[in-house]
């Protein structure tokens, strides 16, 4: 597993602490730090002097002075896990939102199937997102299917985000809510009622690109939100929100 560049460590640590994006970071930190079990991206700029991130929703990035090249990393939002137990209305998880930067795109993961009242059914995990427009593009991981059993099954796990967060762990204890996906971009796991456990949400895709730029040049973008977990007596885990990181090289 690669180590984080110091400036990126400070930045993502701030994001994890506040629950959303929107900071510049230039300070140093221990190079062996990791955040919330996330896998550090490869190819981090070794001497990046400025890292910018953007929270859920639209944004505009303006290239600062003295920055001939930018490296952009983008994750789509994770899909939510399905809800379980038919005592109340049960719904599947929602899909994560699409993240974009200029011509780059990383779509969100699909939501996992809910656990309905049909005994011993198979509940399908949400599909992983797709990416385009990057030098490196990696599709998201599908969520796990619910594993039914005569007395007790295991809910589907959330999909792991490429170079990003870890999917919510499937649960096997009766009457347990699903687990949320890890930031950025991982899917949430399904809820577990009894013999019909729900499926997990897929993860968002990942895209990375190095772009030659000029000072003052602007790029429009969007960060996708995480999909909500499905409803029911037992809730599906929420998918994690996406992210955009821009490093000046």
C-alpha cells in the first residue's frame, strides 16, 4: 500500500473530521497516516504545494499562478444498501451521484436490493459506477448480494471504492441495520432482518488525469452525493459521498 503525500494527508484528515469537503492544505503531516481505512491513491504529486478539494454539489476550479500542471482525482458517490424486514414499507438503496471535472466523469454506484417478504430469495447488489475521460479510469465494485439462509443469512457488503473507501461490512446478526460505506465513494451494506437479508450498494468509479493548464484557466465540476440506504424496520447503510482532489504539480 502506497503512503500518502503529506499535504494530502492533512487535507483528507480535515475532511474526515468535518464530514464534508472544501479546504486548501499546505501543511505537513506524518507520511504514514491513513484515513478511515481508505486505500491511498497511487501517483500522488511528490512536491505538490497546493491541494484543493470540493464538497458535494457544483464547483468551479481556477488555476492559481505558478501551476503549469494539475493532477485531478475523482470518485463517484457510493450506492446505499437495501432496507430489510417487511413489517414496514421496505425500499432498495439509492444510487450515488456522478462526480465530474471538465471532461472527466465518475458515476456513482447503484443501490442494493431490499429484502422483501419472499422467502429464500436472492437480493442483487448494486452495480459499480463507470468512469471516462481520465488517463486512468477504474470502474466501481458491485455490492454483495444478500445471502439467504433458513434461519439466518448475511446481508450484502458494500462495494469498495477504487483507490478510495472500504465498503460497509455485511451483517449477520438478526435485526441489525446496514453499515455505511467509507469515504470516499464506497457503498453501504444491506440491512438484516431474518432469513431475507438485503443487498449492498455498489461503489462509485474512480478517474485520474494530469492536465497541462495556464494560470487563470477555469474548470467546472460536480461532486456526487452518497446514495441513501433503503428504508424498512432495518435500514440499509448509506453510501459515502464522492470527492474531487486537485493537486498543483
